[in-house]
């Protein structure tokens, strides 16, 4: 998923090569044999389901195995008028809106700090990136417990700090308005390591003499941050935001495990509703139509990403 | 091991800077803040570890919050092993992730080599179709994919869990790009010596591709190990579940046994934390590479 941006670079390079290196290659079928095993699996597990899903979206195909029949645009019409689907899409948008700013701003702050504190670099990187490699269910088991209203460690420290009284513990995951925030906080903790490493790598490519030159001109740290560092991180930020958008549209695991979409469907997201429609409601046809709506949305963001980053590299 | 890793990053710049500025108040503040932050970031894991080492009574809600167990105990871990399912999931995850990693590497290396070194009829179209696949989100395909795997009678099998994860177009790209940059002179020499294509790939190209193969392998393994949605659909039988699914669906439902839950969490986190510690360098570089190109 994450490495799309590298792809475009390959194409021009490959295109330019033949003139320089006298082409030893003749057109033959040999190359196809190398590509074929991958392509066969790719056709079966990616191309075929893509079309099968489109076909199912026009049928009343069910998980129960009864013979499906063609129902035209009924599923699509139903999806457009389905309040629960809109609610799920809305929640996905809310999650994106809540989670993207902290995931961008905090990872820049972390990266700036770690970039300065280089001698402790390995420990800091380890601590901040470690959660990223942990399976989602481990993350949710730990955080569900941290969020326990009565006896959970979060509320305990909120009480110690005097932010809340022990008589009225904050309800986190079971509260309609706070549940999404709770999931967002967990997600930030879990995934920020990736963005942090992206920023750290970008920071380390900025040559030191730029700073030294500007220091001679009398620029202080704050000034350097705003007129050198942040502008040079623009591309990374664009990348982080686009990757975040795509990841947010695909969000499911945390909500499924922490809140099951509740309370009152306040954290039910797009994939979750597809899951419910298809695997709990047995409506493969309808779930396929819903999937396609999401498919198109993700596709649009991906195309934006593709254009944004291939142009800069050209 | 890890201390060495910092060297390559700023060999030239750091000493210069350090000579210029002696440890200033600013530096002290930055170091303190950064280390405090890292510790805060580790707290959830440390809290889980601390709880997993308490007795069930000491860990239960309503007890006061304390970090050092008063009554050190491995009770949580012991009951976990007595139940046995955690071990089964760990084995399942290892098997599935290994199949995915080996197959992905094999399929993608062959395909990337084919695209990099040969010209064949239809190459452009096949390549374009794979490019298009970059934009297809796997999550949006779960419904028809589930149907296909079901039709192939692969639900609740290792193959059903693994096979659909073995076709990442991204990896073909990364490898092709790398192969494109490998000079052809070596191969020409090998070919003059009478080596066939597979032989050239195996004994000329692959030995030159160590780091990229390691990166692709590690990321594939981690991705597959942590995959949740697909195994959730395919492995409905608890004995076929992978670790994330088993922990989420079965263990997550234990409820009030906190010491045991946290022991499960710690054991669940451990395999990949070890992978991360061992391959820290490759992983950090791999992530960095996403943004730098």
C-alpha cells in the first residue's frame, strides 16, 4: 500500500534504458513465463473478485446459497437511500477529521525532537515506533482496559490530576460522543510511529549548512523552523495526509474490537457496515454494492496521490 | 547492536554541530522532553506487562493502581498456557505468515525479473493491469473474495488464509525497480558461460538483491501477521484462527481476567517486537524509503 509513490520513477528509467544499453533482449515469450505465476494468482485473487463484486452488486446473491437473480440497480438505489450506510460513511469521515491532524502535527513534533536528541535516537525511535508492529487486538485489549471507567488507569490519573472527581468517572468507549475520540487516541498511539519515521527520514536529508548559513544571517530556531524546516517537509506532509486518507477509509479493526461500532452506531464505519450487511445479514449482493461505493472513493484518493507524487518526480 | 545503527544517519553533520554548540540549556530541555515522551509512549505496554505479572486478585478492578506487583505471579501466563489456544494461534500465524512471505517473494521476484529483463507480447498491457491493481483496496474486495475462497473449499484452511494475501502489486514494482538498476554486465558474462535465465536470476541477480529482498520479506511478514479482517472472515473455527483474530474474538471476550488478558497481550506483542528489534535497521530504512524517493 504505502509504496505507491516509488512506482512512477521506474517507468521513465526503464523507458530510457534501451538506447543506452544495446538491447540484448529479443521479443520472445520467455518473459511471460516469469510473469505468469504471479499474474495467475493476481487474476484469481484480485482481478476476478473486482469484476465478480461488480456483478454481484446487480444481483440478490445471498450467503445462504440460494440461486441469485438479476435485480438491476435495486442494490445501488437502496445503498443511496440507506441511512445506516450514510451514517457509516459519515463516521469514517469523522474519524479521518479527528485523527489526521494529531497524526501529522504530533509526528512532526516527535521527529523534530528526536532529530535534535540524536544520541538517544535509537531508544526514542524504538519507543515511538514499537506500537506500530503490535497486532491490533493486542492494542485494543490493552486500551479497552486503560479506558475502563471504574478502575481503569486513565481515569485514575485524571482523578489524581484533579481533572475529574472519583464519583463521576468519565465513560469512554460506552459514550456516544467520546467513543470515537477514544478510538482516535488509541489509533494515534498505535500508528504514529510510521509517520514519525517518514518525517525523521525527511528531516535527516536537510543539509546542515542551510541552518548554519541562516544562523549566520541571524535567524533563530523558531524562524528556521518556519522558513526552512516546515517548507522542506511539505512533500512528506502531503504524502502523510494522502496515506492517512486512504488508511482512514479502510478503517475497521479498532472499532470492531473496541466498540463493535457502538454505542448507538456512533463508531460504525464503512467497512464495518459492509461486514454487517454481507456476513451478518447474508446479503452478498447488497454488500457488494456498498463495497463498490467505498472502492470508488478510495480509488479517487489513490489517483490524486498518484498524480500528486508522480508529477513531482518527473 | 542498536547503538551502532545511528552512525550512518548523520556522519558528517553531527560532529560539526556538536563542536559549535556546547550542551546548551536548549539541548538539555530537548533531551528531557524527548525521553519523557518516549517513556509516556511506552506506558501502555509497561502497564500491560506490570498487570500480567500480578495475581488475578491483585489485577482486578477496584484494586488501587500500582505499577510494581506486590505479589509477583505468573498465574496469568500459566492459565494461558493451560488453555492452550494461544499457542495454537501462534503456530497458525507463523505458518500463514511464512507461506505468505515465501510465496510473495517467489511470485514477485519472478514477475519483477520478467518485467525487468524481457520483452514479450502483451507486456505493456499486463504491466498496466498490475499498475491498476495498486489502486484497488483489498478491503473493498472481501465480499467476492470470500465467495471465491468458499467456492474453492478453502475456508478454515491455511491456504485460504494465505493465498489471497500473496499478490501485492507494490512488491512487484519495488523489485522491478531494483532489478532495473542492477547492471547487466554480470548477467552477460554468466550467459556467455552458458547459464540459463533461472540460473542467472538465482546466482547473479538475487545475491545482489539481499537488502531489498529482506525489506520486502520483512514487511510482507509483518503485514500478514497483523492482518485482521481477512483471517476474521476465513478462520471461523477457533483452531484455525491467527493470533490477532484469536486474541480479538476469543481472548477479548474473557472479560474480567485482567492478569490473563494482559499476559495474552504481552505474548501477542512479543513475536513482532522481537522481529522489530532484530530487523530494526531494515524496517526503519524501509519506511524511510517510502517518503524519500
